[in-house]
C-alpha cells in the first residue's frame, strides 16, 4: 500500500479516513480542502497547498469532497499519474463522463457507497430482481441525517441500478421519484423511492420486493461513518498500482 492523499480532508469522511489510516498504519501524504471548509483537521493530517501538489506525493487519492471539485481533482490525479477513489455523492451525468475520460489515463474507482456491506447488498438486490418477475414491485427506502443535501441518496440509486440491471432495464426507464399528484395505479415493473431526513442517522437503506401476499426486504444500516472510511481505505489499497481503467467496489469484493 502506498501513500494516501485525502481530498475533502476537513469533512466528516475525510477525518474518518485519516483516523482509519492511523489505526491501520497507512501513510497519509496530506489533505486538501476548499478554503471555506478549512480549519482543524484530524491529528497528524496536514494540508498541502493544492490538489496537484498532493497528487504528486500520493500513490492514491481518496476524494470525499463536492461534485463541483471533481473535475479539478481528476485533472490533478491525471497530471501526477495517481490513482483516485471517488466517493463523492450527488454526481450527475457530466461527472460520470469526466470519470470515464480520466479512466483512460489512470485507475479510477467510483463508488456511491464504500461500505462493503452495502455493495454486497447491491449484489443481492440484483440477484433477487433477476429471479423475481415484474409482479414483484420494487421500492427503495432510505433515511439519512438532517444535513444531507441530495435525495435520493447515491446509495439508493446504487440499489436502484442493481435492481434495474437485474430486470434487464435502465434507471431512466424504470425510476419513479415522485408520485405526488399522480392519480393512477403503480406502474408494473417500475422502481419507486422514498427519502427520509432527520436526526443523526448515518444511513439506512431497505429494498422492498412486494408481491400479493408476501414481501422480501433486503436492508443495511450504517451505525457510524467508520464503515465507509474502512471501505474507502480498503478500496484505495486495492487500487494502488492498478492499470488505467474504471473500477467499482464489486471489483474490490471480487463479485460478478
């Protein structure tokens, strides 16, 4: 395992990643954050002047910052030839295009959720959706702390993507985000979402398969952010030295 550089270092995930690295004896090259998010960081973590400088002294960058910063962070990784784990959520189509472009030159692992348990859950959801017919309705329920700004969560969309793939469809065709004002029955085969916000919930996700007279619920509850930090550090350790390409947590877990 080489040196890890943390992007978004003063945020909650940046601090948690620094803590996990210390516990596991992994060398942290430093951290970068936007000026408005500066200030105290986890003990032992120093700021570099910018992402390019950090990338030059890191083998792997771990990015839990903001979508608006992603393009610059990818460019910094490309310039230095460093691999990068992208854990930032709320990404749009243009961000994924930028990741695809960067992956031609460097190893990029993008994950809506770095928890090993959540990624195994997505695998189980995909398998269930592929074996249950369209008469089994799929609904995804998620809850997060009151400060989360995107909805549905990136993890909910990850589970939706898994369900859509299991059904041989696409998210664009099957997703139903809002039923307000829709005076019609549920459309067969679609995937519904419900987002709850409140308190300090780190992340609860349940995928519900409902048919006449029976229901299957596949879920995961995050009790703290350490699970995401541990998964991110494991992903960074796995990604170090990999050839250019786009990778996912399923590769880390060696899932089909």
